[in-house]
C-alpha cells in the first residue's frame, strides 16, 4: 500500500513537441522512434506548443554528412547535422537518451563524429534453389529462404542496422542475376517463380561451390512463390530503396564464374574463354546497374571457379575487366553524377598481387576504386595491430 501511495505522488511529466518540416525518410524514421520513446517514458506528445520541443534544424556544412550535434537549451533540443543521415542519427540518439534517462529534463547536449567512416556488413542470402547461396547446403539458408522474398523482413533489418549506426550492406553471393533481372538478348536465362529445395544434403558439396546446385534438386523443390521476373526486379528495387532510406549504402558482389541457372542456354558455360559467357555477364551487369540506381558499389571476385595461378592470372583479370569494369565504366560515362559517389571493388585473392594490366584498367575508371582483401584481412578493425592497406 505504501509503495502505491509513493508511486501516485510522482508529478506529471512535461509534454513534448517535435518540429520538422522536411521530407527525409531517414528523419521521419527517427521521429517515429522519438514518438515511441516519449510515450514509453510517460511523456505526452503534443502537435505543437509542448513544454519541451525537439527541433530538427538546417544542415551545418561544417559537419560531416553523418555527424550531428544535439544542443539542449531553454527546453529546446536542437538537432543539426551535415546531412540527412546525420539528422537521423541525432534523432535516434535523442530517443535512446530519453530511454536511458526516462525524463527529458535530464537529457544533456551531445555531439558525435563517426570514428569509422565505413561501417558495413556482408550478407549471404538464398534467392532460389536454381541460384543457390554460397552456403546453400546449410540448414540456416534453407530456413531463411522465405525471408529473402519478404520485404518486411528487410525493412526490419535495415531499421535495426540504422539504430546500430551501420551505413553499408553488401549483398554477396555466387550469382543471383537470373533471380533479379532479365538480360537483353538472353531473356530465357531469367527465372520465373521461387523454388526452395527440401531434399537432403550430404558431405559431397565442394568448398569452391561448383556443385552447390544439381539438376536433381528440382525433384525435391517446393514452389514457394509465383513471381514474374519483372516482379522480382521490382521487389529488389524496393529492398535496395528501403536500405537507402535508412542511410545504408548498397553494395553488390558476385563470385565467378558460376552459371547454375544459365548453363547451356545460348551456349553459356562457366569457362572464362567462352565469349558468349563474357557477353552475358557484361550485359547482365549493365542491366543491374541501370535497373537499380540504389546500388553504390559493385565488385566481382576472381574465384573460386576461375583459374588464378600466376601464369594465368592476367587472363582472369581480363575477364573481369571485360565484364565488371566495362559495365561500370560505361555506367559512369553515361551518368557522371552517379560516378561521383560510385565505388568499384576488386577482390584480391588470398595474398595474390593484381597484375599490371588490371591496375592499368582500374586507372581508367572515373569513380572510386577499392581493393578488398576479404580472404585474409577481413577483420581489419578487430585486431590491435592493424594492417596498413594503403
């Protein structure tokens, strides 16, 4: 009884208003988190005229695009930043501060500059039994295949990543092109519908993923969803846009050369000396870059189904340059504005060195180029003695 009496003596918490007249999806997302925090902590939300005001101000060009400043003064919390993502982070931080303190009157001023500029994750995802994941024989991939085609799943993931201040996601897989777009001149390579393999796996799947899909898999495949290839393209546009709306840059990475869905069609094989295969991948990548302007980086791995001993390294480099690099170069030439923010990534295999030919080709790209040593230096920020990659 005494506890109830004491609880009833607490004063009413002040009301709060939110001021924002922009249209940024990122800021709107942060505002929803603020509203939830206001309600959760016993404050009342007023359309205007609240005892406290959370105000999103104009950009401050002295700040980085993701940096923010939250100033508490005279019952007004002013959030400013160098860009939309910074405003979102500032709003999310206020919501988190209010949750920690439980009372707006004790929330203090705060500013933050991002210490690590690129804070991303790589995800492997299973699109279809016929375009398998690199780890397709794992139970986790099969169990999550349906989530791949659930837009709400992706939106929830991007919401969580934004709250964690993650600003990049790379969709990295063997080759999901046939489950994403229809390539001009190779229309029959595109896959209709979505199938999930429900048969048994064994221990004969190779580490180089060359037998990750077998035609007999279709004898135990379940039709999960009826979709045209255009519906699949539209779906991925929504997924990528949902990431961008949370300040998350979208990257795409394929391994090479894998042709599970395409093999035998139009003479396509997984051989790097097959001109039809090279033409298909070049046109497919051009199609992907045109269909999905949300993609801000592309990289192609020279393995594990390519020869890369020293004596044939340049042949693999030429294949990548005639497909990936050519597609990116032409996209940049056609859209110089996009080139200003686009990145092309080259995958350095193990401790191998890039050839002079490949480096010369990289210098022709009118966009930023980065080298990814994902095979041996993946955990760059998890060691105390950081490898100098410059």
